[in-house]
C-alpha cells in the first residue's frame, strides 16, 4: 500500500478514486486494531492528518493516567484502568476474540 500511495502521490487511501480497494479491505479485516480504519480515513479527509494524529494521541491514551497505550491494552499497564484507552473500550469484544484465538494457536 505504501508503494501504491507513492505511485498515486497520495498521503492516505481515503483520497484515492479506487478507495476502498480489495487490498485495503483484506488488510482491514485481518487484525482488530484496524477496526476503525474506515472511520479514520473519513476523519483524515475531514480534518487533515495532523489534527487526526492529535485526536488519536488522546484516543489511545489512558483516561485515568494519560499513558499512551496500544489497541490491545484492554487494561492500562501503568495504572490498571479499564479500558486502557478509548479504542480498547470501543472494540473490547473484537480484541478479546482475537486474543483468545491467538492463545489457542
Ligand atoms: Zn492508566
């Protein structure tokens, strides 16, 4: 996708006339941390990448201690707050299903 966006001189997939292409659809459904990819693309188009990045920094921070956490931090590793951030709270079931499946294999 990086190669594709460079060839088309695009900064993000949402600006492409082939959006959403099959490659992006396949990429999106592989991992739960990509659950909000479609929302992200439309938000970047709406407010620009810089402002969206600021929103994501806040969204991925713990609401209690402000630690920056990952998509998979259902519980903040620093202070124990549940969820570890807004994303983990909004996608709890998909993340849990993914982690449980991963434990089996
Ligand atoms: Zn915390």
